[in-house]
C-alpha cells in the first residue's frame, strides 16, 4: 500500500520488539499493559516532535542560557474508552499538564458502527491540539465518530495516535477527516469479517484487562 502523507509509522526496533511481544497471545495482561505504556512513550516522541517551543532565559549552575520550553496552551488527549486508556498514562507522563477528555464508544456487533455512550471534553479544546488516543484503528468508525465529535466541540487541529492500523481504517479516516494525521506503530494486512485487525493482537481492551 502507498503510504498517505498523513500517515506516520513510527519505525523503531524497540517499538517493533515490544509490539511483537504484545501480539503474542501468550503474553499476560499485566505484561501487555506494561508494554503498551512503554510503546506509548515511544509513540509520543514521534507524535509530539513538532510541538512549538519558545526561548526563555535561565541560569544554569554554570551560567546564563537561553533555552527552549514548550510554548502556548498544552494539548488535550482524548482516549476512546476503554482501550484508549492504555496509551494515556505514558502520554500524560510526557505532557503532565495536558487536559484529558474522554469519549465512550462501543461497536455495534452487527453493523460495526460506533455508538457513543459517554463524552466529556474540555471547554477550550479549540485552543489546543487535540489527540485522539485509541490502540486500534480498525474499521475507522470509532475514530471518525470521535473526531467528528471533537470538531463539533470546536477542535481545529486533531491527530490520532494508535498502536496498530488497518488499511481500511486509514482509508476511512482519510476520506472523512483528510486533515487528520495518524501516528501508528505498524500497519497490518487487513480486517477479518468481525472487523478485527489481522494479524493484529486481538481485542486490545480484553488483552489489557483480562476480559473476554
Ligand atoms: N479493536 C480491537 O481491540 N482489536 C481489533 O483488532 C480491532 C478493533
């Protein structure tokens, strides 16, 4: 598949290794969550590499220096419940002052459409970069619905960070929200009949929490 310009695949041996461990169905939930947090730190590095900075004067123990600090209002992370929470802690470690909104969506098992059951977003989301956080970009329905919700709420700049993406979800997102950049650790082959990513890693929420 050609890589669309709004798709950023964070290729790094550490990410690849950790992702392979996560794909293995023998990896227990405790280790899965730990790996997800570690990968979120590495993905965050790529996701946030162009954050604006400003120079300020400080004193180091050895003298005066003009050094960069993050500029402007910090961003908003918006995990899609429940699996999005698995990537959130690491991202918040990188940007502790970020705001956090939440969107609860479930997949209708028959239509695979996203159904919203919860939404709480910061009021000033228009002034902040909004990052939708969801480990799996599969059909793209949840991501499209979440981003539409953020835009209705005033968000102007939106990105999506995920662990795995399927070509179908990437295409759907590019069609519905062409300006949204997607940051992922890998792009897998395709979806199965149930809308799961193949080879994927199964249901990310179930893998995190040990449910079925
Ligand atoms: N959601 C998941 O958790 N896994 C998939 O493969 C697709 C959607």
